[in-house]
């Protein structure tokens, strides 16, 4: 019985989704480098930035008005950017199909709303707004794809969610940066189950040898 259990554990370990922390970091690094090669010359004019830690591309409100205040209609300038960005983004990420579990479009807001609303009411209203905005960005992004193959692929991966002001950004003074907090984020979730127990890894290798 013990032998059978150990064989099952070995098979689990050799599943290509089971990765060490170092392997996950390498995959993220490779995707980040590919994104930087593709988009590094566009980031400034798009008011965008790429985070190597969680492989996100954030379009911020600092130099780009994505939506009118309190509304979910995508502004023409942001539509132009999405039209230029998303087909290239999809084509690039298809190369990492086996390593990608999910693509997420996140809507983020500042904490602002009416001065007469409580903090809880502001959160809920911004949650509703951010969800509608993220969905509209997803819907328009899909419309930019002319390849049926790319469209079919991305629909198996992509989703949208609104996070209200729960992850607002702060400035150098430690205060909420309301312009940068109003952002749309494209995020890659890597496909893996982290092998947390390095002891098991060592024992499995020794058993094979």
C-alpha cells in the first residue's frame, strides 16, 4: 500500500502543472520580458506600465481618461489604444498557452463618490461601476480580434472583474493617488500548483534513483 501511495505521489509530482517557486518565477520572468519587448515603446503614450511581479499591464488615469466620471462608456482615445494593444497582446500570449491559466481584465476606481455617501455606499457604488467598466473593456477587446482562431483561444482564458477602490494606489506622501487608482488592468494568471514541500521533492528524486 505504501508503495502504491508513493507511486501516486510521484505521478502527482511529475504533472507539468506542479512547479517549484523558482520555476514559477522563471515563467513569469519570461512572459514579462516578452511583454516588454513587444510594448516598451508604447507604454508612455498609452499611459501604461508593466509590473514584473504579477505580470500586469495597467492603463492608468494619470495621463489617460478612460471613462467619464461615474460612467462606464469607454472614451474614444482609450478605444484606440485597446484596438492597437489587444490583438498584439493576444497573439503574444498564445505562445505561452500551456503556462497560462487565466487572463483577467480588472476595473479599479478611486475611493471617491458623493460627499453625502458613507464609505460603505461609496465602495458598493464603485464596485458596480468598476464591474461594468471591466466588462465593457473585455467586450470591446474581443471585438478588436479579426482572427477567429485567436478569438476562440482567448475566450477560453479571459474574464473580467471589478475591484472598486479596494486596491487604490498611494503617492509618495502616503496618500491615495486618485488619478492612478482609476485604472484598467490586464493580468496573466500562471497555470501551476506550487510544490510547497521541498522535502517531498528530494525524497521523490532519491526514490527514483
